[in-house]
């Protein structure tokens, strides 16, 4: 089932949680709403679910207006961050709950409920825990049970609010891989909220980056990471180095390095900022050309196959450290230690003219 929101706005007192937000969720896709606290992602999810009412705008399911429908009529499954399982019920009864409370005329027979619950517990690989209680399960197991309960009522849309936020890093990583595989098997239209960039990029078909109640960018994980639409997206999605720059008629000067900038051919003496990912900076012991910048190693950190270097430009007014990532093999070739001088050159960068306030 497809979902469309049109021009949604929502105020909480003087705080604008959503500002004229429009978005389409394709049928069968897994979409991530990503952003910092207060960006509007959870409010958008709750408006889609019918748990909150927007001040303006529409919500459509499969092209039909659902704006005024009650949450029960929208046929959505909702998974909360803190599980919301009933502590006095067994795991089996927790999953069966949504089916047992249906009106009598649409409630499945007991035998059908039993079969459906057992099938779902097998699906989330926890059928052996059917007779236990929530307090006897780990956090990861409880979250999988919460997902099974949401799926029990056969929703047309699955909505998840920070589903792994209360779990430790190892369990969170395992569960997001499991969720991706589960979605590939079921193909139910799903929207999940997260502030974890790695989680969104790893699990989702498309990512919606939100900021200040607005959508900054929508795209595949590769699109939003490799081609950020704004400085905010660049800085929010992973580490980035900022270099003072200047633009003039298709040319740019990045800390003294002159480069082509054809996308800014119309620029007339504009101050700008160059955004460079740590892994997009070349490091050498000697300057191979005039476009290399001298720097000194101030810190070395080895993390698995990657070595992270912290550098300082001694000949620059900007004393903010430069973060660089190189392979362990390259690090061994360079044989760097703290205090060594190196020469760096951006391999790839994006330029954004500075905003004038």
C-alpha cells in the first residue's frame, strides 16, 4: 500500500513540528525518517498512524484520503521504542491481543488465532518462548515480539518509532539486519524513525532526512550519502571536514588550492565552504604537486581495517583538526607517527556558498 502526505503542518504551542511537509512512500518499500531530536520525524510518523492530528494537510493511503480516519480504520501496525508489551500476559497472549479484542463479528476463531500467533512467533524465530513472560526475555527478544504483535492484525502499513533505540549496539546491529531480511520476505510498506545514520543507510530502501520540521533530502542511501543536497545533510550523515573556500566564475580556491567548479560558473566572488569526507583525503609523505597542503599528525587511532588520523594545518589560521581515514595497508606504507609532517589533498569535495544572514 502506498502512502502520501500532502502539505502537512503541525504546531505544539509555539513550536512548529512539521512545516508544509509532502512525501510519497512507495508500496512495499522500507523508508527511514532520519534526523536529530526535534526534526519532526516522530510527529510525521504519528500523523501517518492517526495517533496525532495535523493542523493542515492530508494523509492518503493508496490514493484514498485517510486524514479524518480513526487510527483503527487505517490498518497500521505500530511498534514503539520501549516495546509496550503487557507484563501480566504470556508472549503468546501478547501477540494474540490485537486479534482477541476485535469485535465479535470480525474476530477470528480461536483455532485460527492460535495458528496465526504460532506462525508469527516462528517468523520472528521465538516460537520456543510462547509461554514465557516479557520480563523473562532480553531487550532484543522483546522488540521482536512487539513486531510480531504489530503484524498479527495483518496491517497494510507497518510503522516503527525508534524500534532499536533502547538496545545496546551489538543487539541493535543484529536486529536491523534481521528486520531487513524480514521486510524482503514480507514486502509490507514500512516506515521507521531513527536518529542513527548508520541504521538508516544500512536498512532502508530510501532515506528521508529531516531538519526543523522540514524535509532536507529524499533519496536512496547512496544518493543522500554521496550527493548531499545541503550542508546540514553533509554534516549529519557521518564525519566531514570543512575548508574555507572562495568561488569565482567556475573556479574555486580551497585553502589556496585552485580547482575547477563548473557548477558554480555564474558565481561572482562568493565565500563558500568545501565539504570533504575523511576517506576522500589523500595523504603523502612528500608534496607531489602544488595542490598539496602541509599538515602535521597530532593523533593516530587504529580501528579494525581503518586508521584514523587527526591533522593540524600549521600554516593556516584555521586550527580545527582535519580528520582523515586511510587503510591499514596505506598506514603501514607511510609509517606515520605523531608529530610527522604530511601533505594532504582532497580527492573529492562539494562546495556550498556560505549563507548570508
